[in-house]
C-alpha cells in the first residue's frame, strides 16, 4: 500500500472550509477560499479566457521546459514560466487564482522565455494579462505587492516619467546616486545643484526625470482617462486615484491661466497647441 | 543559446503556429504602406535630411538609421538617475554636427510601469506611443529612442497598431481629441543604432585609446528579445550571431571585447524588483552578471545600452561586499564610453559621479586624468552654488514651453484633414545644438 494512503485525509465540504481558520494552503496546493473569493476567481478566469490576447499569446505547449531553463526568476523564486503557460492553457479558476496571489509578480518581463519557446507562446505577455486582471479587480495580495509604488505611480500618472532624482536620498536608495561612493561630503552641494550641473535645461529638476510641459501631462492624463487606466487604478488604490485627479485639476487650472497669459502668442499658432483645451 | 540562428529558427517556427490565428504579418513596414494608402495612418518617413545609414536586421532586411534632425525620446530612468547617458549622447551629436530637438513635450513610454505593476493596458500604451510619435512628426524631427524598454515597447505598439484595427481606431479617436493623429515612424530607432551608424565619425574624433581596456557587453533584453526582427546584426560582430549593438562601437574604438558564459541572461532589473524587491535584483546582477564578467572575462568595464541595465548592474554591486566580493566593476552605456574616448569631460558631460561603481581605474587605463577632471568639476559645483549660470548643450527653452508644446515653425497637420506629409522646413537654428 502506498504511503500516501496513510496520510491524514478527508474531503472537506464547502461549509467546513469556510468555517475553518488557517492554514490557508492545503497539502494538495488547493487554496482555501471564501465564497467571495471563489466568485471573484471565477469572474477573473472568465475574463482571462475571453481576453483576445489569450488566443494570440497561448499557442500550445510541449512541456519541454525550455522557457524555464532560461528564466531568471525561476532561479530565485518558486516560479516557472512553463507552469504559468500551463495555467493559462489548461488551468481553471482556482489554479489561476493561486498564480495571481504571488507567482505572477516574480516574472522580470525579460522576454527570454518567449525567445526560447518553439511554440511561439508569448509567456511574458500572458503573465501581463494575468497581472492586469488582478490589478483591475483589486485582488488583495496585488494591493499589498504594489503598495510601495504610490510615489512612482503618482509621477507616472501626472507627468509620465517613472523616477525622479529626489527619490534618491541618503536613507533610501542611498546606493543609487551621487551619494553612492560615500563622498557626499566631498561634493558639499545640494541635490538641486547636482542637477544644475547636468548640461541639459529640462533635466535640471529634482521632482521628475525631466520637466514635462503642462500640455503634455494633460494629454497623457486624457489618455489614462479615455483608456480605463484611471478606473483600473481606482480598483487598486482609490485614495491615490482621487489625489491624482486633484493634482490634474490643479494643472488644468494652471493651463487655463497660462492660455490667458500667452493668448496673443498662441493665437498665431495652429495644431494641437491651438486646439487642446486641457 | 539565443544566437541569431536560433532566434531565426524560433521565429520561423513561431510564424507557422501564428498563421493559424490569421493575425500576424511578417514585415510590419509593408502593412504600414497599405494602411497609409487606405488613409488609416501616416508614415513618418526618413528623408534625405535625416542622412540615413543602412543596416541589416535579424532576417537581413535593411533598416535605415537616420543620423540627423532627430527628436530625442528621453528615458525616464536615465534622466532620473544616470543623466550622463543622455548628456553624452547630446554632446556627441554636437561634436559631430548633428541637429536635434530635445523637448519638454515628451512623456516616457510608461512601459517600465506596465512591466512592473501592470497598471495600464495595450490601448493606453499604444496611445502614449502614438502621442509621442505625433509630436516628433509635427516638429519634423525623427524620433530617436534612448531606452531599450521604450524601444521594445514602441516596436510592440507599432506592430499592435498595424495588426489590430480595433486598437488602431480607439487610439486614433483619442489622438483626435487632442488635435493629433496616428503617425507611425518608418523605423523604430534605438540610440545605440545611431551610435553604430556614427562609428566612423566617432572613431575619427577619438582622443583616448581603448586598446588597454577589456570590456564585457550586457545585451539589453528588450533590445533583441522583443520583436527580434527589428534588431541590428552585422557579420563582423560576433559573426552576426549576436546583435551588433552596443558591441560594434567598442570594437571600432579598439577595445578588447571579452565573452562570458551568461551573456544572454537579463540584468536582474525586473521592473518591479528594482524598486520593491531589490534583493532579487542585487543577487541576480552580482551572481549572474558581475561575477562572470570579472572572474571569467577579467573585465575593466561592463558596457550596455539600456537604462534599466546600467542601473541594475551598477547600483547593485555595493551589496557584493557583504559576500566578500572585493571588486566593483564600472558600468557605463556605450555612448558614455564613446564620449570619454572622444575627450568628453568625465564629470561635466559623462556625469560619472552618478554611477555607484567607481570609474577611476578605467579612466586611468584610458589615459584620462580623472583627478584633474574631478577637481575642475568640484570648482564648477561651487560656482553653480554661488549663482553662476550652468553650461548647456543646447539653447534653453522659453518660459512658454513650460505650458505649451508650441509651434516653432514646424510641420503641422492641414486643418480639418488630420495629419499631412511634411511640406515646410523648420527655420534654421531651432533646437540646433550649440557649437
Ligand atoms: S518552452 Fe514553450 S512549449 Fe516548452 S514548456 Fe515552455 S511554454 Fe511550453
Ligand atoms: S519574461 Fe518572466 S517568465 Fe519569461 S523568462 Fe523572463 S522572468 Fe522568466
């Protein structure tokens, strides 16, 4: 008789499962889920299968493991692109939900797997589809995973650049900036002066990667509004989203005022600069 | 692993599988021509004024690399924390007499964020790309993409906009609301391709010898693993088996390029990881890249051509001390090393002080007096502190440009008809590099 047969084993009813407390994971790998989670998992699974990219990115799988062999994330995490592709191709609502909890966030998006898969699967792409869905539906573990991104999301949504030099501080990302070599004292100047020493005017700011014109940032925000990105972000972090809307409202106001100030010059111009109202 | 022959084989097999979906075209440029004829988009063409240089891609197709009248599509990561990257590039353009526009009317591609947090979607990414493309078009300057990820993303977005009518129509409708229209560049061009095209002119201006320097190359993943058919290959570089950039310029400048076993691995950037799970980025960069580069290849410098790669490889090494790693390998972009070889100021132009791994020994090997340059820079910093105006690579922007993407006499869409092909020349001197 196999050893497995002697292991404690019983079939749980749904009521048992919901009534019981952690551990959240069973030995089988099947996650204990509340009724609400089950329903959300099913919704996400249906949307995942209906996404037009599914058909385009998932073309078949030999289980050859070529993708995993070259995968950087597989070296350091309990993660494999082969498993992700298998879940995308043959999984169900529960296995997809399991993957969304942590594994999808291991991927580095390096596209090495795509380059090694003879089937031509877009594994990096299908992982992004899974990520998008868990962001859009505000999956709790995704909120936790992305919690540190408030600052960079604010920059990205308002001026369209990911980082700024004032993120590099002696007590945070110390090893990134001019502080790195431990020679801050030798420089004896502020970060603002350090930026002034870059010979490109639009880079001489600490608040963004470069100065972005107000028109450009408003056009970008219009794109986020029109393409559902703002709504998506609302699912992830409603407070942050409201703050972004406020910032943009202020910029719109600033833009309208600038239209008045520069009216004479603008009247001579054609194209977007003349037509865009903010 | 990932040699050109293998990638070609994978691509060919992939095309067979994808034919079933009926969605894929092989050369996106041919389909662009058809869509332009149907009035669905406009092609931003490379013109004689752009002084193009032909190069070969993975399948031997010709890709024309424009070398003049360029619109700088800056990288948010470079500008934010390794600013010597863009300043070295602009400096070389000035030295070689190339004209360009460097504007505040550009956003990043936003793909760092997408690959890190997925808080976007393909229509948004495509619209962001198309907004930048249109701005470059209306200024009549050809877009030059600084970042490897922007380059990869824009190749993907161009393909998506060509292949997917639904996305195309949605993006076009959004652009029209802001007085813009759908314009796709004839080629998506990475700055390292420009550097390669300019190699003869760069070499002709060489002041310092790279002969004593052993360089290892990290090939940025998004340069050649995303839409691989657009990457540049050259039989004279690795026998045509690995991308010709950024290695080509190193060979041209006389550096000794050494191989190492994990050349195909990513750098460990991870998009999300570099900001919020740095233990991964640090471990990967050190164990899979820096160690093999130093211990197998005995490198003096690691050269790459992407924002994230320079950042990760450079700024992760500090932690190596904890593991008894007794060295720090300088990490620079190809364009920074080329500028140094041409005599650019290591601090004022190449901004080496933003890098974490010290470059002093490298400068010494090249015969550059790093100590004198540093002393001069420290003086310059003090002068800036006491209110001296900064030295600039190009004419500064007017105050009105903080608000408006103004018309400086560039090409504009015909009123009421959307975009139209270039008809007018911008006045001389606009955005032209200072001598
Ligand atoms: S390389 Fe492709 S076919 Fe092989 S296991 Fe990975 S996804 Fe499946
Ligand atoms: S894209 Fe993600 S899954 Fe694919 S090889 Fe890179 S890290 Fe692994």
